């Protein structure tokens, strides 16, 4: 087995509401190996962000996390206290958030916020911490880094702030980085730069990377493996080739039809869309969660809970009982 | 920062100038100052003589600049009642008021900021409820009643503190509590709201994701941002305490500037009232100026544009 950076087994996140319990994430298993990029894709509200926060143990107070296994670099951190977790956060695993504009504290300089991270986890002098921060800023492609250290977040553009966030996350050279839609809030040109940067740094530091996104274009460029999430569950998981070349789950197929393919999609031809809406996840749910939006759904789909399974050793796992051959005909 | 300071200073000076003009005009708004000075039994000739003597017959702007020049030099005219210099009179009363104001605002801040932070950390907890109860009480209790209750309890029954006067620091304990408690609810609620808001921001989540200790997250990252509006509020409250502590000063017989203001108003002692308004307004202006500087120091977005 290759070096496993992260192993998550049977993760559920429940949020008690006045109307009942919202099962936001349901029985989720993921793993990330060293140097590997796992992309978690899915539409808004499918539980991607909650999954990442659950791994970091940073869920909102009222959310209830259930887990059977949580290993980071071979060590179980499932029963870690809050204090032990805070020793790991920013040190062995780091997180990059969606909103670079608001993710840095406006009251402190970039240098201050970077140095405090290093000094929290390393026994290092302020002078040396500053030097390390400077090197890291240069590494993420920030020019005039020594001046940037003295600047405040509001003096930097969104793209620069996200680079600072990346540099800050990398300071302690973590084993795992979770990036929650790191490019969504940025200009398209900057998006590409940031992604490229993440990919370069990942291979340089041989980190495990979880990239959460709803942009399939991003997935195609950066992913090693892909997990497609729908309504709190992983509905399909496999390598990037498997998922893009031979999607098995109707939801994944629907997603693929939504992106234009150069040379294949004719000009003026309407892109695909998935009719209907995500079901409410409050209360107990029986049957396939995608059934109401699926053109192949049968009565069995609506009554049977299907597990994520692979047909053969080397194919992707998916959560559907429809024979792929009949699906291909209709689609 | 320098530019900002100069700009604020310029603004403060303009406000001070406006206030001084209004305070000067006060003398003319109420009545003819010559008549007021001459007294009820004076003849027309006497009034005319006084008008000439004090220069009330000159154009108003000339009189204003003349008055302003003297006011800057520290001469605020003579009190009608005490027949002494107004500036000396105020200077004599000011230390008591200052002492009361400083101790009351310190008490208010020390009481309400930690309580507000504690309430924000656990909203709807016991601490939050207690804090809410205390702040509703503080807002609703009339200070005169609260003061009298304290006197009954601590002075009359328990004989712990003196009832009135300003001889020792013990005399200031009850006035400080009464005046400070009156200002505390607003500061407490603002601290709580600010902290609640800041604690839900993305940068607090980042701070946690970096593994920072809860104390650092709370006091470095959160409080620093939440305290900014509190500074402005506390400055206004402090200004109010220096000028408006009339009730408290009267009950505890602290002969401060607030008490003097009340006396002078009842006696129609216009020069004293005028001088006090000028001094109180200047306090406000200076405090606001320093609060602005403090805010700029706390919030780099104000300092560096």
C-alpha cells in the first residue's frame, strides 16, 4: 500500500434543526495517498465543505460528527482532544478557504499572521520565522515579498491574498492540504495560476491534496482521483480517467453533459442540465437520493438503499443498481 | 497615519471653533447681557454705561474675536454670582469631576468588556443571561434611585462607606459604581454583538484552522476587531460623564463641574455656564479626536487607504 496520508471511514455529519435532524453527510469514506489529489465534486449544499470541516474538526458547534476511523499519516486522530487537534491543524494538515478576501485578519500584517502560525507549531525565533515566511511567499510567486510581509490584507488583491493563504498553509509543510473551492472567488485568469501553483507545490512537497470544487474543468486538470458527491453521499468514486471517460452513475453522466467539449459540442447546441432539485435531507431517507431526478429510476431505486461498490477490481465504485447497458441506450 | 492625524486634527479644530461661536452666542440668545449684569434696579444710564464699559455696543464679530482671544488665553470672564474668574472657578471644580469620570469609565470598561466577551463566547448560556439581566438593570435603574439604595445599604446599614463628600478615595467608590454602571450596559451589549459577529467571520475560522490556541483566537484575533466600535462609544460615554454627572455629583455632594453647571444654570450665571459649555465641548472634541486616533491604530484599514 502506498503512503496513506488520510483515511476517513464512515463519516456522518448530522445537524439538528427545529424540523428534524438534517443528515448533511452520510456514511462517507475517503482516502488520500501521498502526492495524490482527490477532487470532491458536487453542487452547492451536497456536503463537500462540511466533509472538509469534519476532517479538520472545525464543524460548527451544533453539527454532530460521527466517525469510525480518522487516520492522518498512519496515526489515528479520531479520539484526539481539542488541544491535540489544534497541535495538528496548520501543522500536519492545513486548509485553504474559498474567500481570500475575508479569510485573513484585517487587523494584522501578512507577516504577523504567518509568523504566528510558525511560532505556534515550531520552536523558532521571530527573526527566523520571518525569513521562512519570506521564502514561502517567494515560493508562491509573490514579488517584493519583504514588503508584502509588512502589508495588511486590504492592501492586496484577491489573487495575492489567496497566494498568501497558500503560503501560510504550507509554512509547516503539512502532510495534507484541504482546499475548499480555492479559486471560486477569483478571476478566471487568476484561477488557472492558483491551480497550477497548487499542483506544483503539491508535487514538490509530496503532500496529499483534497480539492473541493464544483468546476469539472478544474477536476480534469488537477485530479488524480475523483469523488462525486450528491446529497451528502459519494455516488461515484474513481480515477480521473474512469470518471471522465466512462461515468457510471446517472448523476455523474448528467454532470458530464453539462460541460461543453471542444470539437464535439456544436455551436448553438444547448448544454445538458439535470432537471429537478436536490431532495431535503431532513429525517430518514430511503432509496436512491437521485431517483427523483433520474430518467432511469424504477420503484426498486426508490425503496432500496444501495452501497457504493465497484463491479471489478479496477473499475470505479458507484452507487446505482441500473444496468449500465440499459442506461447507455437511453442516454 | 500622519496625514490622517492632521486631517482629524483639522476637523476637530473646526468643530471647536463652531462650538466656541455657539457658546459665545449663548450670552446674547438669552437676554441683553448689559441688563443682566446691571441688575434689576439699575437705571437706563447705568445699563448704557455697562454696555460701553464691557464693549457690548461693538459689532458682534469683533466682540466674538475679542472674547475668543481672551478665552484662548484662559480668561473666560467673571462669574455673575461668585464674582471670581470663571476659569479659576472651573479649574477648582474640575479635578473632582475628572477623578469621578476616569474612575467611572474605568469601572464601566472593566465591568462590561469581559462580561460582553464571556456572553459572546457562549450565547444563551447562564453567563449570557446574567449579563443581559445586569445590562437591562443598568439601563432601567434611575441613577438617583440606585445611588440612594447604595447609600442605604452600604453607608447606613453596613457603615462601610461615607455617604457624601470628596475627601478620600472611599468617597468616590459609590459615585463611581453608580455612574459607571449607568454607562456599562451599552458598552457590554456592543462588545457582545461585536464579538458574536467577529467570531463567525472567515478569518476566525482561518485562525482556528492554523491551530492557534483558543486564547489567541479570542483575544488577539477576535477582540482586536470587535473592540473598535467600543472605543468610539466609550469615548462618548466618558465625555458624557465629565459633563453630565450632575445627578451623581448632587446626591453624593461631590462639588465637581457638573454640580457647578447645575448651580449656575439655576442662578442665571451666564459666563459660568458659557465657560462650562466650552470646556465640556472641548473635552468631547479632544476625546473624539483621541478615539479616532486609537481606532486608526487598531484598524489598519482606517490608517492605510
